[in-house]
C-alpha cells in the first residue's frame, strides 16, 4: 500500500492511497496477476454511513468487510491504514484473544470506531495512538487545518512513532508504504523512494487531487497488488475511488 | 527494482482516470446505522453476494492447496463461528447478518473480517 497526506500551498489537506493486497495468495500464471487481488476488485464499494439520514462518515470498502481501511469524516479528518510487518504480529494477538485476554482491538474495528465516534483530528489521533491492538499497523491521518497530517507507527501495545507534517521544516506531505519511516525499506520493495521523487517533482505549488492520482498511477506505487486508488479532500468532504489495473510489464508488488 | 520498466518516470495527466490502468469507477451504497446491526449490510450484500462467494472460494482453494485434506477449512467452519460471539458489538451482529444475507458459512465471513491479523502469520 501507498498512503500520503499532503498540504497544498493554500493549506488544504489532501489524502490519497493505493490499497494493495493479496501477496503470495496465489499467482495466476496465465493472466500474470495475483488471484486474491483480482477477486477483491469486484468487491470494491464506496459506502456512505448515515444516521438520522445524515452522513456520519464515508469509506471505500470490500463488500462483506465491516472494518475500515480507508475513510473520511467529512470536514473533520481522513484516515487510511497500511499493513505493518512485525514478529510480534497479529497471530500473537489472536492467540491471546483465544486464551481470553481480550483488552486489545482488532485493527479494522478500531478504524471503524474512530470514523464513527471521533469528532476531531486530535481525538482520532489519540484513539489511534493509544488503543491496544491485536496486530501492528500504520495509521495515516489527515486533519482539516494546516499542519494536521501524520503517520502513526503502531506496535500491538505501543505508539512507536508519530511523524507529522511540518511546514516549517518544509515537510508538506507525509508518505507511508509498508516500512518504518526511520529505516530503509526492503530493497526489493522500495516504493517509498519513487513515490517521494514524484511528490518532490510535483512540488507543493502543484499538488492536487489530479497530481496525487498521477503519483499513485506511477509504477511501482501502482503494481499487481493494487486493487483501488482513493482520493480524499477533507475540506470538501469528498471521497472518490477507482478500481485499478497494472498493464504488463508491472512489478508483482 | 529501479530499472525500467518496473519503475517508470513520474506519470502526468492520468486524471481524470482512463486507459489501461483504470478498470472502472466504484459504486456508492448507503449503510443505515439506524438499522439493527444484523440488517445494515443486507442491501449491499444482496447485490455483491456472488462476488463475495467467489472471493471466499478462491481463499478456500488456496487453503486446500496447502492442506488437501480440507481440515483447514473444516477448522474455519467449526472454530471461527465461536470466535464471532467473542467479537465486540456491533461487529459480531453485523458479521452474522452478512453470513445470513450471503449464505456464506459464518466462520468464513469471520475469517474474511479478521484476515488482517491472520495474514500476519
């Protein structure tokens, strides 16, 4: 996955993501594609969650999946999550759960709860940083004011790091793939470097939904695992999604 | 990885989406949070049932490739429904509602919804 929160030169926050999933879950030799990624694409839906006929939040989901991976609380915050690999992984959380230790939250139920219940960027950030989880994760959160964009790196029990947008440091975007930002990514899966090169080439002056989509359409940010691209504009309360393909030759991940 | 064609020059002019990297737009559905949790997903699942069944079948095929005896799927269908009752509300009821609406065994819908934690294995 590739997630990015960017602040344009007018102080608007934009949030974009590619949802990549299905690695090693079966390769279709004939079609040169991942079996599960292809099966997930027809399930991609945009959801408008309403209460008293008012929108509470909106999301891009796989039909049948009740948790959230990509969502917007219109005019308040935007949220995506990327997978984080760690030896202290979800299987330990599941084991604890089965043995009756149930003080942690399933990752996608936490993101759903945040989108449904939190009423500000700060409140969302606190919940995402402090709630005990069953599995490690990256939460990428965008707010509705200048400087409100961060990557929360989570272990199961701790918030390991929060990297924030900081205009004073000329950090006008924060970008996460699937590796801790203070470490080099795995050399065979470095989508961070090309993504940052494209963002820097775009510059803050020219960042927009359109140029964000350009970056997310560039290989290897676009790869054989990419099922959908979502673009969110918090100030407009707008979420748009597109189902993707990656024509050959294309990186398998 | 940085050698073309796997890493290409930054694309421009890709928006609005079109061409070979764009398979299609995404449809909108409303989820009514005023409905009981078990009923919220019924309209969506009624329309996407066959795609959900097809995706879960692909996961089962892969599981059976690892464990040809079918024991792994049996374990999912026997053990995971018990897990459903331990999940917090409203997720437990919503997952049961999806199993009812789609006809997919409850254990397999649970597996789909906790796949993030399971996949870390």
